[in-house]
């Protein structure tokens, strides 16, 4: 009888929304996430350390930025000597289940360490991609949870990949946000994406085509949101942590206007982060945080002590008393392309675009373009609370403005921080990829 009266300990669900910008999340586009966020902690200034899938997930797994976990880009397996979140949570008695949506996180990358189940059936081979649709990911997650050993708490990781290009959500989401009567050439295919990127570079892209591309991207995110809703409806009041692994340029900048990889500005790195569950109050938090903080926070929710890497437990930011220690720290961001900019003498990404975020400020350098440093204000730019969405061209530019109101000396101070971060970078890393890994990454468009 006593057991029947004791509420079951909550499961922990970690959700990765691949390629999802912070400013695409709103009540209309993502009603599931919007409702979820309304009853938990919503971080309006969360950043990915890198605009690339594997490196970003490695930050969540290890609590480290790329210089700490040494995964410069896709195809470089997670070093085996680093402690990871799934192992820690498995050691605490959780049944660990991962269901992934793309080959960037496939088993040879080492991300399955600590999981009892790592479901990577990537049967969907559309336009030579290796991925699983959101509906498949949800179906598999539900089936795996149903078959878990009884009386165990689950740690479920789900990876929804659909927002990644090409933008081809299934009906009815395909053209859910398209302008009525659009009859231009943009059909969401990779070929159409390439044509649009070329036209954008020449500044001759038709506004109607740009709007259609954004609408189709938005449709993908709405599709994922519906699938996440279907998954969460099967669970009883779990802890849910949702993050975007990086953003996506949607015609924001004339150069490199679409996709992700070469940039660390807000469209590329400003991501959604939502934490919901028993004891987490409704709160909107504007403090800048990073994906390396997610692991320590998940462990805290799971009741596992000890933290993770350099990551910070985010709980003090939503706690009323703020009695617990919180340390503001600079966040470092680093792009992962183009590979030609790499110099084999030093850490792979040192010549790539890079940035430091502290307080409301981002200082950005683009060494391979010979640019920088540029100081921008990120607070008050693109965020989940301002209601902007990617359907509106004028709302998309975020944090692109150089501010005159910056305190004197701030630029030099942040520039020195960035230099110090670079000076402490690990040595150059090379890997010999298997033919299978190479093919999978090429199919996803990750290898130049
Ligand atoms: Zn990704």
C-alpha cells in the first residue's frame, strides 16, 4: 500500500533540437515548447559553443567547450578519457536510452558511451542523407521506454534532426507557413538550397524565395514540436531539458547566408534552452549560459552530485533564494569551417570565426576573413520571449548591431580573454575516418 501512495521518481528526458534557432520558438510555431517553457525555466540567452552537431553534443556530454573536449568538428570521435553525462547518470541507476536522428552522432563517434540502448537506425535516405524522421524518433523512443525494465527511472535522450537542410518536412507541415500562392522555384531540396545560397551571395535572391525557405524551415520546426508533444504525452511529469545544438543562417548575412558551420554570430549559436519538471518554477532567465552547462544541470535534476567538467549547474538561476553559488563566466564560441583555414601546427579551429560572450556583450573575430574584433550587444536581440519569428525578414537579424554604448575598454578586455582562451587551446588533432563515417558525413554535406 505504501508503494502505491509514493509517486514514482521522475524520469529525465533530454531533447536535442538540431539546427534550431532561439527565435523560431514562439506560441504559433512551437505550441508544445511554448507551453512547456511557460511552466519551467526558459533561458533567453543560451549559446552553443560551436555551430556543429557533434562538437555541440560533446559539450553537453562533457561539460566542456571545444578546447576542453577536443572535438573540433563532425567526424572526430569524443576522446575516451573524458567523463560523460550518460555514464554518470547510468552509474546512478538510471536506465539510459538514446534515440538519434542523424549519422553525425553515430556509434563510431563515441556518443553512445553510457547508454544501454543507442538506437541509430537511420533508414531514411532522402537525397542521400542518413537520418530518421522525427516521427520515427518519437515512435522508437516510445517503444524503447515501454520495453525498459520495470521500476527503473529512465534517462531518455532524443535527437530530432529534421530542421537541418534540406527543408522538407512531411505534409501537412511542408508548406504550413508558406505564403499563399507562392509559385517560385524554391521547393526545399538541396538543389534549391544551393541555388538560393548562390543567389544570396550575389545579392539577387528573390524576397519571395527567401520567405519560402524560411517558411519551410519553420515548418520543419513545427513538425518536430508536434512530435515532441506526442512523446511527452506518454510520460508522467518527467524532468525535461530541451536544447538547440546550434542555429542556422536564414539569409541573415549576405556572405554565407544559409546553413551553419562558418559563423558564431547569434543566428548560428543563439539556441533555445528550456528546463521543466518537479520543483523547477516558471522563470525567464536572461543570464548568458552555454550548452556546457546542460550536463551539470541534468545531473542535478537526476539527484546525482559532483557536477560535470567545467559546466555550471543552472539551478541557482531559477531558485528564489539564489542561496547557492552562481559564477558568471565568459563563454567561448568557435566556428568549425572552412577546413581550408586550418593550420596543422595548432588547434584545428584557431583560424575560424570565434567569439567570447560576457554579460550582454559578444566580441567576435573572423581571422580567416581578416576581420575583427567586432563588439555587439546580444542581450535584447533574438530570443524566445520577443515573439519574433523567422517568417518575418525584418525580425531575423539578431545581435548584428555594433553598439556605441559599450563601456570604455570593454572591447580590449574581451579581446584579451579570447586571446588567452586561444593560447590555452589543445594541440592539433587529426583522425583517420572510416569509409563508412566519411560517406555518412559527406551525405549530410559536412565534408567539403
Ligand atoms: Zn546539429
